[in-house]
């Protein structure tokens, strides 16, 4: 389990100050750095015995790497009037209609948002999360029903979160967790991730047996995996 040691700042080579979130992990064996693509934040992970000062000194030594990685992040895309966003891989233009009373709805490539302008971002975010639940939960249950009962553990809760390091996960208790941002990806990609996690209910590894079950639960495996590798950072920058 990782714990937080708070938010600190380091100076980059260009003189800018970069926020850095410090985490401690009992499983970490060495100091590590990563960039959270969702928030564009530097994350420093320390083993339990390493002092914060030592970790921050390590991060400062890597300031060139940090600057380079931050510069490669796709631009942030806010949910606002006139902005284009993908829903199940299909482009939609957000349009604000303050006089409407229908909440948020889709029509012919447009995502209409009613109400006051200051609530557009929240309403679009809530709509996308609801769409993700509607797409993912029934798929998970349907795919689980296709598993042979003798080879699978019971299916637990199916939940959605805004995860930054995993598109999905399967706990030893059979609970499945997914990123709501999968609703921004093509349907084939969302379907693959759901199949992947359901297959873990049969095999909690990535053995040939696991991949065989996964392939039985979805139409494609390799292309969705490649798509996620190419587009992960972009999806994390919406909202």
C-alpha cells in the first residue's frame, strides 16, 4: 500500500517550479519517478526507509527527463462549448443550450448541454461517467456468464473510478474496477479491457491460458492493446 507524503516542488532546468507528489510504498525497492498524464503531475515514489530530502534530490537530478516528459504531454482538453470529444471513439462537439431543460444528451454527433455555463464541465463529466457505467457493467456481467463456472471465481462488485495507471483491475475477491475514461475509446477497446479483467476471474496471471480465455470473450485483443499504448496519454487529458 502506498501512502502520501504531501506535495513538494522542485526547480527544473528552465527555472520553472514543478509540483511533485511524494508517495511511500512498502513494496518499492528503489526511488522511482513517473508523470501522471491526467494531472500532468510528477509522482515520486519512495521506499519506506528513504528520506524525503534524498528523494527530492534524486528528482532534481532527473529534472531534464522531467522537463522532456512534461513537454510531450498532449494539451489539456476542457469540457466546454465548441470542444470536440470522442464518445466510444466517435467525435462529438459539445454545444451549450442554456434554455433547454433536458440535461445532457447526444444527437447526430453533438453532445448538448443545458443549464448554466459554469456547470458545463461537471455535467459533461457526470454524463460520460454514467455512459461508462451503462456500457461497462452489463458487459462485465455478460462476459462473466460466458465463463465456465468451474474455472472462475465469483464476480464481485463492478466499480468505475478515475484511475491514472490502470484501465482496469481485478481484486483477489473478484471485484472489478475500470477507468471511466474507457468510454472515450473505441467500443472495441472498451470491450477488450472488460474482457481482460473478467478473464482474470479465471486466471490471475497473464499465462497462455489467460490469453486464451480473454480472446474467447472479445473479438480483438492485439489491436486494442496497441491503440491504448498509442492513445493513453491523450485520453487522460480530457476533463
